[in-house]
């Protein structure tokens, strides 16, 4: 049995429930999935500041459960810092939903576009695209101009139509052949959009699930050579003892 933990780095329990529902629907019978979120931190992540505030709670969750899961997914559509921190402290597969959907998109089309929430997230996602080495494959990053938390409160059909219209512009004006849904709060909308847009639409939550399922079954671990080598010990001042445990562990 493969056990995968999905961590929603914000504190929105509604988004976490939605993520868990989707991954349980797509998981193999031999996979157990659990979705969690920190109890403290920002309600949504829409800036670098939000992202950094969410790191401590996210790391605490993962470190606490490190021995109980075979892989970890950071369910925030960003180049979230905890992805790389966790790769340093464990050899188990760790993946973010943004990188999962972008790499998948390149396998089924030449150019993809990301449809995200607020305008401020556009340049941050472009930086992520560059970091993943996929800038030439990205047709555009377009936002619906809708804040993340509006995905909880807005009428579902209103939200859907905004995402649909933004996706249509990416296809018709930018040349996108694949659409990546650029927010975990959009999970579950992919198949309906796909029927109307006539191009593949990727939910990063599902893409990450399938990648890490495959890596675990293949027996692939995170390299400890150079980039993701275990951090060297140093004293930690006025922080939870859980963070010092990492330095002393054998993993």
C-alpha cells in the first residue's frame, strides 16, 4: 500500500477537503491519500510574503508525519519553498502541483498556458516556469483577476465561466494547446473545461498524485548528492524542537 500526504500550505479547510475528495477519486486502489493543512498561517497564498508565512506550519506537518508516508505533495500552485526543503530532509518523493502539471503539459502538447487567480500571481508563475526550464514551452500565464478566497465564496458557475473565458483567450490569442489550472482551488473543474475547450486541461493535484504514485511504485528516491543533500547541523534558537530533530535523524 502506497501512502501519500497532500499538504495544502494555506489554512483553508474547504480547499483541503476539495483536494482530498479529488485525489481519493483518482488514486489507485493500492494508494491511501490524506490531505491536511496547517492550523496557523495565511488563509490563502497570493504573494511571496504569504508563501513564506505558510512555510513553518507546512514543514511541521511534514516532519511530524515523515515516517508515516511514502511521498509528499505540496498542493499550492507555486514554486513553494517547502518542496525543496523537504527534498533535503527526506529521500522520499516530494512534488509540487505546479511543476507536475507543467511537465505533464509538455508531454501532451508543445505549448501550454496557465490560468490562475489574481494578477499579482502572473509574474511569480512566470518565474516558476523559468525555474523549471520551460519558458519556451509556455504560451502565457493569464489570471481571472479573482482572488483565491473568492473561489470559496463565489457562485460555482460564475467562477467556472471566468476560468473558461480566460482559457479561451489563452488558446485563441496565445496559441496554447494545453491549459494548466493554476490554483489548487480550481481542482475538479478540469474535465468540464476540457469538453468545452477541446484541448487537454490539467489539474495539478491529479498530475502530482500520478507522478508520485509512479515514483513510489518504481522505487525511485530523491538524490542526496549535491542539491538535495541533508542540511548540516546547527543550533536553532527560539523555534520548535521539531526543526532540530531533522538534523539528528538518519533519513
